[in-house]
C-alpha cells in the first residue's frame, strides 16, 4: 500500500459520484479510482448475501488497482457489507450511512423523514444507528422504489421523476417533517426536484461532506496522505455504457476520464 496509491470508491452505479465529488473537493491532492457497478444496480432490492458478494468483487478490483483506502460510496453496501469488508481486507474502509444523527439533534418539529433503499432501511446496522440517535423522535421512513433505476438512466430531473417522488413522499408531506435525510448516494442528484416538492423550511441533508471529512481523518491517522507533487489523476469506470456517468461528471466541466471496464 503506497501513499501515492489512489483512494478507491465503489457504488452500485453513478450515485456514489456525489460522495466522490465531496472527497476530491476536500482532498485535491489525492489520486482516485471510481467503480460504478451499474450493471448490477440497484443493490437495494437484493438479498444481503448478494450485496456482500458484489461488494467483495468491487473491493478486490479496487485493491488490484492499488487502492490505499476504500470509500464504500453506497449506503446499501455499507449497511450490509462493511463489517465483512473490514474483517477480510487489509486497507481502511470508510462507509456511508444515512445522516440521522444531525437531523435528530436539530429537528424542532420532532419529525424527520428518511428516504433510502429497502436494503438500507431493513439492515441491522441502520436499526442500531436509528435507535441510538432518534429513539425520542418520530421517523417517517420511505423506500425509494424505482428511484435508483431512473437515476441510472439519467432521468433524475424530469417531470416523471417529480410525479414519482410526490407519490412516494406523500407520508412525509402529510406531516410536518423539518429534516429530510437522503440515505442513498444517488439521491443528491434529486435535489432540484426535491426542492420543488418540499417547502423551503425543510432542510435536506446527505452524508457527502461528512464522508469527506472522515476520509481526511483516516488518511491522517494512517499517515496515508499523497505526498507526491505529480498532478492528481482521477479515473472513473463503469461496466455499462458510460454516457450517464459522463454526463453527471461533465456537469462540473472537469476533464475527468470515464471509461468502460468489465468487472
Ligand atoms: N447508491 C446506493 C446507496 O447509497 C444505491 C443503492 C441501490 O443500488 O439500490 O444505497
């Protein structure tokens, strides 16, 4: 494991780039590799054993490519597989979980909404965290049925998406939630639509910045910062047609390389 090795990221698809963007913003000196396993998306409806097997496959590919640390840029993979990954591979892992804690601490109405996949909401790790931080408030949990598939098709900001979201989020709109936690790394791409649906006084939070700060802390603790003065390299790979991934990255007008890779 070398300091100039890349930080590896994986997700069931394009969504984890919302996390990747926060990490490269906070740590501009680091090399990165991102694997979008879009061929197998969505993970959120798969049994735990399959989520673990896919996480194992992605991790082994990232290690083969020299990753010094791995960000599991997927709530579903984190909540179902991170314990397995941490006990089977020799690099540090950073996971991503729905940001319930800040929402539970700040809510004034005492009602928060959580939008996540079935796999995340039904995981043992999610139950433990949500009980720990939000035992005394009301949580409205909604499974984002169909959202990941549409985002994977590049349909994140369309009238059809708005109709689907309004129907899914009805239980949250009927009560006075004041915080909405986005518990899936694909969902930050829904922000323009969500802001049209919810009143302005509903705060929408995701875990991107917290993951970036945790990545920085773990690199520091393990003396793993990249000390090389070469211009950092970012490589993004997908196992389907790269069009959607390219479009999400191009929105930032950065010249990142996006390639097809079989994995
Ligand atoms: N980005 C994944 C997550 O954070 C999406 C899950 C899925 O593929 O269903 O949960």
